[in-house]
């Protein structure tokens, strides 16, 4: 099972955005539900005996992929505006070929295991996709599922699971607080027989929102101190009605774009509580922000105050640390800071590939295999280039860029908008649409000078 985001070379030659750089982004964008919650909330709907309603659903490709997966399993899915109706009353098994149509782009298919084992007694894991930023093994998922009582069989066409004796609660400690493995345990334990205790769990806001959804469905989940989650299995869950929490990764991406281009962007829908760590970093670099806490129209305004940006030493970490998905946009902003910054990536071993393109644009970024951030991490001394030193400020110049993955892609766009001259950014449809809805219209609305090549 591998992470299968395509390599940059495979981006179609017409999948390109022309960016005329040098214009500060100014105006307003709206963020809707978080990519990393919405797709899991859709999987949770599979567990209900009645329909679920999910609001604030963004128009992104990961939602399309999970819609396809739910439909092949007999769930009726209808989108009305940004509200998703999911009726799981007639869940049925799907064939390997039908499932494989939706394989290879997202990591979500593995999260269907628990719900499908409960509903149908069997499940199949197709090839997983997602960003190509490390090995992304699924050993924690399979290990936990086996503990719950699942039988995991690897065949020539993929991994098949069954639960001949049903699933029962477990005491389980994650080696690392993996987001996906925590969600796997939650989605499986809620209907397993008995109580589950998960130690060293991830506690990202998207996980807390998933817990809220499961609670609405009838689950009993207690979040204790020290990353311990206790789940009391119940026999039946009903559908839910929920508004997804806003996408804090998209919000931070626009904030970084405002800073790197010397602009001023109001991100409607951005929430302070989920972005506290990012906001501290943004202010340390010298960016300015203001929170509007109106529950209906509020958000956060981010702007460059016109004074020199300051260098910082940062490390990515699990929540409440600095989110790894914020790393790339922040690094682009740091190319404009006055001095030496450090970024130590501790979550993924290979998330700096995109910096080679930034170097071609004139950024001064060196990569190291040592843990430069101060805290030794899992990747130290294993020859993974997982620390970056960024010397700024650099005058960025235009280049032709190949996007390697989702967040790197948005960061390439930011760099192209901050650079002098006209860049061509390849792979925007393939990668960026997976997590940023309507990004071209949003960029145009902020005054970005972008265009598609004429046929
Ligand atoms: C769809 C989604 O929500 N994606 C997010 C989710 O990814 P995802 O859930 O895949 O990320 P994890 O938190 O599981 O991964 C964190 C680390 O744990 C390792 N690991 C994970 C599982 C496993 O079985 N074995 C193992 O070794 C991974 O290789 C990685 O080094 O959380 C990441 C960390 O916040 C984010 O960057 C992704 O945007
Ligand atoms: C790494 C990411 O997502 P995924 O897990 O879907 O690849 C991301 O959203 O930055």
C-alpha cells in the first residue's frame, strides 16, 4: 500500500496557470468546512441507521472521491449548495473493481474499514493516495483493526478484511499520535462490543469535531487528559446533523499569501481558537492580524504591516503544535524575512521537496538531515532532509514550476505571486483542487493576475 500522488512530470501539459507576479493580494475570501474533517464526517455517516446532514461542505476533489466511495457502497448522497445529505439505510458490499475507481487519490478509503466491518462484516482497502510527503505506512491502522478482531488478508488485488466474530473493544497505545489511526480507532470503537481505551491519541481540532459528530449519532466518547480517549461501544448509531468546522489549513494559506505578497486579506470563516499556534507564528514573523468574532460574518484579517519581516525558528508537530500542513506556505513567507529562519519538519520525513523549485526562483533554502529545531525527532540521523534553513530576504523571480503535492502547490502559487515576472505553474488542477475550493476565482477576487493559456 503506497502513497500514490503522481510525480510532477505526470501533470498534463494543459494543467497550468500563468501567474504574473508582483501584485499584493487584497480583499476577502471565505473558507468553508475543513477537508480533513468533512471527508471523515462522510465516512461516519456510514455508521448511522438514518440519514445524516453535513453543512459547509467545500467543493473539493476529496469530497468527490468519498462521495464515489459511499455511493458504490449503497449510500445515497446528494449535494444541495454546500449541504450534503447522506442516506446509509441500504448499505451494501461493493466489488473490488467498483472501489478501485475511487482509489489512488485520497487517504480516506482506509477509514471505511471499521464502519463497513460493522455494517457488512467485510471491507476492502484499495490503493491509497494523498500527498507524496513520506512513506505514509498504515501499520497502526491494520494493527489496531486486528486487535479489534478483524482478519486482515493481503491478496493480489489489495487488502481484504473480515470480522467473523464481530469487533470488540481494545486497550491500545499508538506509537505516534497519528491523526488517521486515531480516527480509525474512533470509527471502529464506537460500535465495538465493550470499551476501548486509546492512548497517545491525536487531538487535532478536526478529530474533536469528528468526536462531536459521533456523539450526536449516539456514541459515548470521553476525552481524558494526556491524549487518552475512552470509547464505550453502543449497539446502534443514528444519523447526524452537523456544520463542519472551518478549514484552518486553507485559512493559514491565505494568511501566508497576504504576508508574502505584502497584501491584506480578510479570511471569512477563519476561527481563532483552532489557529492559535499559527497566529503566534504569524505575529512573530511580523505579520499583523485582527479577529472579528461575529458568529455569522466573522473571520480573521491578515496583513503585511509594511515593516521588515523577522526570521524565526520553528518546528512542526502534532496538535497543539505547529501543523505540518502550514509548513509550506509559512516557508514561502519566510523567504521574505530579514535573516536566517529554521523550519524543522517532525511529522513527515520528506516534506521539503517543493523547496527545489523555490530555490530556482531565487530563494535561499538549504536542507539538512539533522534535527535543527531543538527537539530530536523520528527522522534525525536517518538521512531524511527534514530541516530547512531559509536565508532572507530573497528577491524571487518568475519560473516554470511543477507542483509536487497539495500544500506545496499552493505555496508555489504564493511564490509565483510574490515573484517578479510571469511564472507558469503546472499541476494546479491535479493537486490544488484536492483541498482548495474555487481557488482561481478566489485569487482573481483578491486581485491576483492569473490566467489560463489560450487554447
Ligand atoms: C486526510 C487528512 O486528514 N490528512 C491529514 C492527516 O494525515 P494522516 O492521518 O495520514 O497523518 P498521520 O497523522 O496518520 O501521520 C503522521 C505520521 O504518522 C505516521 N504513521 C501514520 C499511520 C501509520 O499507520 N503509521 C505511521 O507511521 C506517518 O507516516 C506520519 O509520519 O494528518 C496529517 C498530520 O496532521 C496531515 O498532514 C494530513 O493533512
Ligand atoms: C497532507 C495532506 O493531506 P492528505 O493526508 O490528504 O494527503 C494535506 O492536506 O496537506
